[in-house]
C-alpha cells in the first residue's frame, strides 16, 4: 500500500505543478498582452492626434492665411484692417460679406469643427485658450451673419464694423501657428519614441500643452 500511496502522491504533485505552470504562464501572458495593448493604444492615440487634429488644423491655417492675404491685396492693400474707420461704400460691404459667407466663415467652421469634435484627441484632453478664441470667433460670426438679412444700406449701422465683423477677434496667427506647430513637434517626437517597442510598455507618455497656446489665459 505504501508504494501505491507514493505513486498517487507523485501523480497529484505532477498535476499540481502542471496546473501551477499553466496558471503562471496564463498570468504572465495576460500581463504581457496588457502591456503591449497599453503601448499600442498610445501609438494609435498619437497617430490620431496628428492625423485627425493637428496636421489638418495646420493645413487649414495655411489656407486661411493665404485666402486672407489674397483678399487684403485685392481689396484693401496697405491697410491692416478692412474696417479701419475710413468710409465704406455699399459695394465695400457687399464685397466683405461675400468674402465672409463664401470663404472666411466656412474655413473658420472647418477649423472649429476639427477642434470641438475631437476634444479627446487634443493634447492634455482640453481646449487651450487660443483654440477657444477661434471657436468663439466662429460662433459669434453666426450671430452677426444672421442679422445681415435685415441689414440694409438705408440704415447707418449697415456700414459699421459692429454689424459686419465678429465681436471676438480671430486669434493672432502669431499665437495660433506656434501653438499648432509646437504641438505637432511634441507629438512627432513622441511618435518616434514609441517606435522603440519597449517605450510606453510600463508608462504613459505625458502630454503638455505649450505655453503659447494659453498665452491669453
């Protein structure tokens, strides 16, 4: 009977250690899979930040700058503002309103949508001040444009800046462009770091909004 007991104990021992080995391998595999998933999630997130938000936004800014420069050269060369206190004619107002309707506001809306519809992809997951100003500028223009239907040349207000421009100025390109460019540079640096298969396994790459993006806070 003693020999039979030893054989039974040996079988149970093999079974136990076999199960333990399988359990440890399963836990290790799960842990390793979780680490790889964590890193891959960061890779996908950074790629989306660049390709869905910041690069498209940079491209829209370039278009916006070019169309504004073209409009300025064609209609008010040598002046910094269309409404600069000088007398505007009825044609001047129609030219301005057509530019806003057909060109400027659609571009503003495109940029605002890129930001407001993708807040989760913004660096630090929030809308910085300079982006908030762009959105406010766009939304305020909607109110102004809605009033143009009842705005006629027989009313003095028709010719004023208040009746034709957003109450919130478009943020300076001296703030917007560096804000976007610096965030692109930071994300591209992170992207390269994540090319290392071990980077991001055990940590989450921190995100910091450049100071220029919140300069007016």
